């Protein structure tokens, strides 16, 4: 995977429905070349899938991270068992037996049970628990994992909205004409519903990637800031002064002096050079970098929700149309 592939990957992750015309313009290559590169990334497994969900803010869901040193004897079996939990979204294994688990909860009341499960299955020591904060000041143009600020209110998703989300479930780049034909509605109707959901923020389009499969190195870095440091300013500085081709930052609502920095690079020497420079930043107290050598992304209750909501709506409609028994 070269730098053009990495830039293409970032463009797709940032906007999964970006057109090939725009891709070719941003990459400086032809539309045909952009198409071939995207297909190659899919076939190699670097792009594992492109899917659609009801957004985390719309659901008022709670994204969390649990990490620590694992004493479990088998990493693969640990991944398998963690993936069985309906809250587990992503699991990363790092050197030194560290495990990083991201989850999506329906409500904060489910946090203790999820943390207990992760601790038990992964046999974690020195556990850190963080609730992800939608800090738009860090990455205003890149919504990480669908985590963004919740609006005061949302328009209720209709059955057609949910059916459109289901239609995009396996391929968010599916053409509008194909969605319209599949659902038996007009192209204009699909466009309007898509635009409404995307502008309102009730639709989450995301791309599952596995860059290390193409030889890139993935690093998970815990960044500890000094008391009083401006977290958003430090984050923006890290991303602008030390620009990896593919990188993002996460903030934690309950850990005010912590940032999570994940990036990919094709050169170990580049990582060493940048981390050495970052370590001298006056706002940063400590860095704990780790090489992530294995990552898995799992389906959660969020992925199954559109279908279950449609079924529930149809059952309610059928029940309401049943003839009432005659009065005695």
C-alpha cells in the first residue's frame, strides 16, 4: 500500500459515499485508477466492509473504552469471546499482552456489567475505563466511529428511512438508483431521505479497515496531558505538526488529562522520530505507545436495530388492523 492508497483510504473513511470524480480530483489520478485502487483495497481485505447504522447521537448511546494488561492464555479465544457480547465494537491486541476493547452501550447503566465482562474474559490487570467524549474541537471534519455531539432533538426515523439504512448495510456506496429500485420508490424520494438523515446526523456511514494487513504498522498511544492543558489545542497540534496519513484522536469525558491517539505508518523510523519530538511537548506529561498487531471489529446491537425496529413497527400495524371482537 503506497501513499496514494493511504490517502484514498482516509478520503473514503471520512466520506464513504464520495464520488469517483471527487476521488480522482483529490488524488490526482483518473477515475478508472481510483476505482481500481479501491477495488484492490477491498479484495486485499484492507477495506473489510462499508456499512450504515443509525447514529450513536440519535440513539443517545454511550461509546466506551476498556483497556489493560491481559493474563488470558489465548488472544484469539479472548477475541472470540469478547466478540460474542452485543456491546463489543472493536478489540485490539498490543504488545506486552495489552488489550483495548471499545464498546457501545445503550445506556450508561450498562457500563459496570460490560467492564466486568471484559475484565473477566480478558483477565485484565491495571484496568482503565474511559467514556468517549464527542469533542468536535479535536477533529471537526472527521467524526471518529460516529462519535459526535447530540442535537437537542431529532426527527423520528420512518420505516422508509430504516429500509434505506438496511439497503446500505452491506455497501454504503450503493447507487441511489439501485436503492430506489430495490425499495420500490422514486430516486428523488431516496435522495431526499438520505440528505435529511445525513444533514441531521441520524445516519452513520462508516468503513471498517485493516491497514496492517497491507504491511502498515498500527500504533495505539495513550497521551497524558499536564493539568490545565487545552486538550483540543494539544490534539490539533499533534495532528497538524505530526501528520500521519491515517490518524485520529479520541477524548474521554471522565479522563480530563487523557487522549487516545491511533495512527498507521509504513515506516517504523517515522514513528520513532515523531514520538521523540512529541515527548518534548510542554503540554504532554507522558506517552505510552504500543504496537497493535491484531484488530477485530464486531457487530453490535446497533447493527441489528434497523431490522428489529421495522419488524416491531409492522407487528404494531398488524395488531392495530386486526378486527375487534363484537361486543356482547
